[in-house]
């Protein structure tokens, strides 16, 4: 397997971490390419691929570096990400994480770097940090241009995965930039995000299929085999309890004066209860510790031979629970209640499996910002 491009990426990572550790002067001319604190496979791979592309045209004196805005230890909560990175030949130990550059430093004065966001519109960032955004490359339909950075280059295109957009740009620049390692790293998230091009999940476009086919050919792997391997790693999550399941893929924001959060979990409610008979206590604690007015727990998993792709939904919103549940029903999620009447956390089977967090979050924002009854 030819890893020349991955080796170039690894050198970029090593040089970047040294630069971050060498003091404030090293931040001059630095651009960080990052996703969101969800730090899922799509965030990680797309930011790495786009950082490599951006580094080719970086002017003298500047430096482009992919950055994961969470503590390095948190990567252990994402075994599918680590598996994909190892198989691709990525030097995970060299990734710049929160230990190397803490997210709160983005709010500091002139020493903070510029930001290129991939797979995120920057809603998770405080206003001061959003002023440092110079580019957004995203695929979420509800992405919003940051008002604090009106001059930032803005690209939001409706595809299944941010890695599709990065792959297209790499191929347009030079197909030789994709070796087997980098192709594998970009392919995995496309397969996961589209649920292996499932029509039921309704996340796939022809561009995703075309990008995946090119990547699979370069990587020399079968799409279905890689998908099953990554899916198995993601759904097993051995040793993770309720707090870890809630924070491993979490996105939050504020709209209409209310703070909301959406945790995504690949572990079914039945299997979750095998680990923790009362996950409701952890859900309520998680919401309270983060100061959230409402928390949704979106569960998505596959049971081969037993119904295929499924979704479940947990709702914890205190006095807002009833009105929030009414909104979710009106949005066509086709909810069937699984919890007892009056439960502090209400659990549902979500029959409209095509409605993902990516599709629901912009609707939730709009509802929170509008008149609520």
C-alpha cells in the first residue's frame, strides 16, 4: 500500500504540533482546519484532507494544520474513528487536540489563529471565535453563515458527507494527491454517513456514490466490507457507560434564548439498558451539567436480519417536554412511545428513519426562534 500522501499528512501533523508548543509567536500565520466537538469520522477525515489541500497553496510564513477541538483521551470514545485512522496509516498520536491548543484560546486577542471549518458552520463557537473564520465547507442543509465573519468564503452543498466535498476538490486539484491511505480515510465517513448508500436512510446523492467509487478503487478495498468493519466498531463500544455514550457524539447550540443539545448514539435503547438499567438518570444529569433547556438523544443503529436500520429518540426538556414532543410529531418523525406515562425522559421509536440529526437540527433551531405555543 502506497502511503506517500498519508506520510505527507503525518509530517504536517508533527510539524504543526511542534509549532503549537513553541510559544505565542508560532501562532502568527497559523490556520486551523477543524470540524466540531463531535469529532466523528467525517469531521476528522474531512479536516485532514482539506488541510492537506490548503497547505499546498499556503503563502510563505503561514501554516495550515488540522485540529481536533477535544481532549485526546476523548478519541477513545470513537473506536470507529481510531480504527479507520490506524488502517489508513494516520499517526493519531500526532493529531493536534485540545491539549495542544485549547478551544478557549480562540477567544483570546491577536494571538489566536484563523479558522477553516469543515463539516460545521461554527455554531458551537463563541462569537469572538467566529470572527476568526475565513472559510466554511459544509454539507448540512441548515448551515448558517456566521454573522461575525461576513467575508468568510462560504460553501454549503447538499451531499451525504463532507468527505465527498473534500474528495472532489482533491481530485480536481490533482488525482495523485489520493493514495491508498488517504483514500481509505476519506471513504470510511462517506460509507458511515450514507449508511452504505441506504435508500431507507435517504442520505445519499450521486456525488457520494461517485466519490466513494473513486476512493474505493484507489484504496483497494470493498465498500461493504469496510462499512461493516467500521459499523461493528461503532456499535459495540465496549466499556462505555451512559455518560460516555451521551458525550461521544454531542452537538449543542442556542436559539430563541434556549440552550439545546443533541447526543447521537449507535447503541439501541435495549442494549443501553443492559449496560445501565436506568439511563434516564444520566440523561437528566448530562442536561443539567451542561445547563441545557432541552436535550435530544438520537439513537441510530442497524440490526442485520432483524429490521435493518432503526432509530429511537429520547426527549429530556423539563417543563418544555410536552411542547417539544408535539413539535417533533408535527415534523413527521412518526414517534411511537416506549416509555411509561409521566416519565422524566420520554423514549420513542422513530419510524421516520430518514430524519437524522443533520436534518432535524435546522428545523429545531427555526422552531426555537419562532413563536412557540
